[in-house]
C-alpha cells in the first residue's frame, strides 16, 4: 500500500491529498488500496468507457506503445458485455435456404 505520509497528488488549490485524509473525505476508500497507479488505472478505464480514443488515453498516460494501453481495453469486462449485447441476434435465427439448393446460383456457378 502507498505510504500514508506520501501525497497521492497535489491539487491546484494547494495542500496535498494523502491516503489517510482521502479516506476521511471518502469513507468508501478506507478499505481500499489507493495509489497513484490505481488512480491512473481508474481514470483510464473511465475515459475508455466515456468513448475517448485509446490512442488519446495512451498519450495522456505517457505510454510509448499502444499495446501497453490496450491492457485497459482487454480488462474491462463491462465494456465487453455491452459490445456483445449490441451484437445480440434478434428475430428468426434459423438457417435459411442452403446456397447449394439455389438452382439459379448453381446454374450461374456452373456457367463460369
């Protein structure tokens, strides 16, 4: 865990946000591990979910390679579930007429 005497970041308004003071402000953080990395990771995932291009996130994080940033896209199961839901089949999903049973198509193919 990040040492409690080290600042997580320094807000523009001054002062410093430290893990101990942040858990007083947000009690839900008291049982969580808060580190600069977890803040970067959470921000990247939220940006990705908001539709920000992964290459823009790569540049913001300072990653040299898009492959490093791609981990965030692979990790987010919620986004995968939403993408699969968009691909859900609707209506009649039974197979239609087989192409080999189409006389006009077979005639055309045989004429080639």
